[in-house]
C-alpha cells in the first residue's frame, strides 16, 4: 500500500521526530512513525513536490521497542516443522495475528512466504523468522518464530533453523496423519535435543481423526496422546494453547549477558544497496549499532550500521542482547564475507567459535549456462547472490564447446534445482540453459601410469559431470550413490508401491504398520532411479496419499555406462548421462524421442543417436525441409532434371557435414523428464 504526503506534512513529522530525539527516547532505537507510515529516508521517492512513503507491512501503528526489557528467561526461540501442506504457514499467520504483529484480516495468507516462487507454488522453500511479543500472566515474553520448509529438498533449511531454536512445534495434519517428512523432521529435532510440542492441525475438517493421529505419534515417537495440542490454524481454535505451551515447555536459551559478544550467523540475504543482511542468534553479550564486530572465520572486522528484529519486516532496534534473534547489517558487500555458520565477536575479545553447520551434500548436479555469453558476468553475480541466500547449493566453474562458459551446480534434489532456476529468472531476470541432471558417482581406479599421470596418487575419484566419466579400461569398479527411502502409504496401495520400488532396483529394509490402515516402508534405492520421476509416479499410483522422504546411504558397486547422445555423428556432452547398463536402451530411446519432438527441422537431415561406446542403442531422424527444385521445369531434357536433383543432394550432404544444428533451449529441458 502506498500513500502520498505533501512536503509540508513530511517536514512537520520531521520536526516531531527531532523533538523526540532530545527527549526521553534519545539514544534509544525506535522508528520515526506518523499514522503507521515508515518515514525512514531510504523509503522516500521524490515525485515533483511529493514524497511516496511505503506503509509498514506488519501493522498500522508501531510502538517503540526496547530490547533490554527482555531478559534471557523471558525469551523463547522456536520453530514450526511439518510435512508439506500440513498448515505451517497458516499456523504462523494465526500466531502473528494473535501477537499483534499483523492486523486480523481475512486475506492474511502465507505472510512469511515472501518469495514469488513460494506464493505461486504454495510451498515454503526458505525459512523465515519473525519476533512476537506476548504477555502471559502479567509477564511480557519475546518469542522468536522460524517457519521452515516441508519438502525433503529443503531439509538443509530446517536443520539450520533448528540450530537457533530451543524447541519446535511438530505440526501434523489430523486428516492425513503422520507422513514421511514428519518422521524425518522429528528425528532432526530429537537429535538436536530440542523440546518437541506435538500439535494436531485441521481438527475442523469433516474426516479429521485427531485421536487416531495422536495414537500414531505415541506409537512412532513416544509422544503421549494427552500432550498433543488440538487446533485449527484456519479458524484460530486452540491457538492460545499453543502460546501457553511454548512459554511453559520451551526452555529459554542458554546465554550470558555478562560474557563478551558471541553471535552465530545462521542465515543471510543480499541487498544491492546495503550488502549482506545477516540473521544472527546472540549467544552471549550484546551488539549495538556503531559497534565493530570481527568474524571468527575470516578475521575481518566490520562496522555495524544497523541492528534489529524481523517483525516480520526489518525493524531497527539499535541493540540485540543475549538470547535474542535478529539481523545485523555491517557493510558486507563481498558476499564471501557472510559465511553461514560463522561466529562474530568484538575486536580484541575472541571467543570460542560455534561448531557451525555440517556442509550440505549435493544429491543432483546440473550444468547452467547463459543463453548469450554476453550475459555471463551478470549471471555470475546473480548466482553468487542467490547462493548467499541458499547456501546448500554448490558452485564450480564449467565450460562446454556448444554452450560456452558456465557453471556446474549441485542441488539437494530436482525440486530444489527447479526452484533455484525459477528464482534466478524472477528475482534477477536471468535466462539460462540447464543441462540434464546427474548424481555424483565414484570410480575406483586401476594402478596404471596413465591414471597416476591424470589423477595423481588417489585411487578413487568422484564424478559430478558425465563428460568426465572415465573409460572402463581404466577403472576397477564404479560406485553409485544409494539412499534410504521412507514411504508411508495406505495399505491398499502396498502392491503398486512395491512393484514401483522393484522396478527401481530396490532393496527391502523395513515394513511396519503405523495403524490399521497405514504402512511405513523402508527401501534402499539407487539415487539415480529416484531423482527424476519416482515421486510423481508414487503419487500417481497411490492417488496422492503416499508420502516420500529419503536420506543419503553411502555408495555401492554398480554396472554403470556412459550414454552418449550424438547429433549427425558428433557427441553432445551436455546431453550425455550415466546410467545402469540394464537401463541404457530404455533411457537412450527416451532421450532420442524427446529430442526428435523438440529439435526443429533443418535444411538437411539430422540423425539423433544414443550410443554406449561404439554400439548404437537408439536412433531417430529429423527429416530435412523439402524444396521442389523441379517446380519450374516443364518438359525438356530429362538429364537436366537429374542434374538438378543431384546438385540438391550434394548441397544437403555438404550442409549436413559443415552446418550447425539448431538445438533450442527446450531440447535440454525436455530431457530432464524421463
């Protein structure tokens, strides 16, 4: 919402703020407000003799916030964890409404989901924080909420968020019951030794079974039925009980206000005008605007220009004290200076750094190239800034004869890759080509002089790019990555689910009934068989009721081959992939068919082939555009007609040998879906 004020009104408000600055609020952090309008200078835009001022998103009237009012024992840091579509964002909306952070409106939906891709897809892909002020039995508490994603591809966001919390709300849909990601998130919180509050949502639905779901929680996680809160985030039923449970069951952070500053960086975003905006948890001490802070990772010292809380937008407070969670802006214009997991302290007062985060392990790799090489520099800047906000993406420089300079990016899953690409297009207006995804393989090398020359003394290499796949003559054995898959499905679909897993070369591990109707299955599967279409097919055969989650489970020997794609006899490395020998013909035929449907007809014939070594497994031919060279030849010598036809055939043969084949961007994208 934008409102217009004359210059006269602005100057009147400026005089009012100047008067306040000499009063009792001098030296305290606060917002200059007038009828709920944010009058910070950076939000002004000149328009003739008017200024435009953006109305604060959070509420119409702001109060002055003195963070010193909240001692450690009155602070609660908690997160909401759940499976996809169990109501995390809706519950966050109700908590924000009751705490007065946002006004109670009927259109409050996904307030913390600020990314365009989140609103379009209806999922949370990025953890978001917000501070809440809540009074319980006469005592004012500061509650720091972190809303987390639910999809397995964004599990790293959940693990990082839990590092800044002391408790979690384990949200379960009372209609759907415990699902695969519910199990994974519970164990994440359990291993982090956090207080777990079970919450049953959507009890207002007609088919809801809160008693049955509570029984599932007790059977699986040993959470007592009577401790399960029963709410409806949509209607607001039981939300007050959630606040009470957070205050009573979530312990305050273990922090000391008397110790030197120790701030833990758990997330960050990039602002083109202000540099990296770091989200920090203050473990010990305090930090104020104007302070200097030093990175334990790099040793660099920064000047703190702004300190505040998320409410849910950024609200400057001037100071953050021990146990509190907020943001710090310190002029980090080089994005490599904001390292996730870093610890900050005051200069000359070093402290024991936090252990940081376990590095994310990419499960899917893909090449990314600009459509026009003139956009390389701007695309590199966009990728750098986006990876600051999504630190689970790994980036390495790559090049291609056909596509030019680019990068090899590692993602946690196919949806993660898709969302990253969509964010590049929406937030940075970047248009890229993404090659076929692959998983990281390993090769145990033979002890030969050639291998020592190329790979040094190492006897095992990791292959993230199919173009670097070594020949079988140099390899003792190949290893492929395995996962432990958890599938929860109604028992009526067990047969179809088992058949799908067998088709994907599974190894059965566990078979457990959660209740009378639902089964938990565990299978060990090759990652390459899962990343493309496994989840879609699982949902299809189970009418949408089955849920799926997986985790890394090491490597295992496998009979792997490199499947090359040739266009008119030339290998296109961007389309090459590594597959199991038994699946090579099937995958090769699929890729050839996709390319046949996508590559436009040329002036000459285009042969599309899938090969393993010198053996052709599949072929499609794109026929040339036809031109009737005899159209104007009426009668006459037959030898003249034959000469024209021969000349046309020779011309097409030369073009086929020398011409460039037009392979559109859609051809690379179409290969993704097998």
